[in-house]
C-alpha cells in the first residue's frame, strides 16, 4: 500500500515537472520527463510493485537468491580451475597423446618441421645482367626452401 502511494506521488511530481518544462517551450524535454514519470504508475498498475514487495519480505525468495548465488560461485570456481589446468579432460588426454608422438608434424606438412632449422641457408649464385630483377626473389624462395 505504501509503495503504491509513493509511486503515485513520484508520477504526479514528474508530470508537474513536465508541465513546467512544456510551459518554458522545451517540448522534447517535457515529453521525455512525462514518459519517465509514467513508468512508476505503470509498474503499480501491472502488479510489479506488489510482486517486488512480496519478494522483498519473503524468506523463501531470499533463500532462492542465496541458492542462485552459491550455484554461480561454484560455476565460476570450476571455470577458473579448468582454465588453470588447461582445458577439459578430453583436451588434456588429446594433448598428452600428441606429446607422446615423436614426429611432431604440422597438419598440412609432408615432413617434420623440426628438422629443417639446422641446415644453413645456401647463397644464391651470381646472376647475369638480365636476371638482376629476380635475384632477390630467388634468394627469398631459396631461403624458404621453395
């Protein structure tokens, strides 16, 4: 009962402020203030205020909020532990199997990629006068093994 009275008073005060704004030729502001001031009375008329008042003074509702809070804390804790360990159990097993394989190869590679780093890069042969434009390109291609 008190909440409905307070919401009605707030709406009436807001509509009064909107009338003053309209009198000062600020019509857009007046309409916006009127829209905001009609929200509390609309909440009273739909029953939301009564539901909130019943929920606020209900021990069962507060116990429900407590259970939801505990569930959220448990969920976040398991997520943090999962991130620290490095993923789910399936992901850890797959990573362990991949680590046991001695020939680590990229998915699209035809040969192990770890063995190519030990070879020194060969120097390109001196080019003739007509091939000067392509010497840099040849050096880059040879460097990458193409």
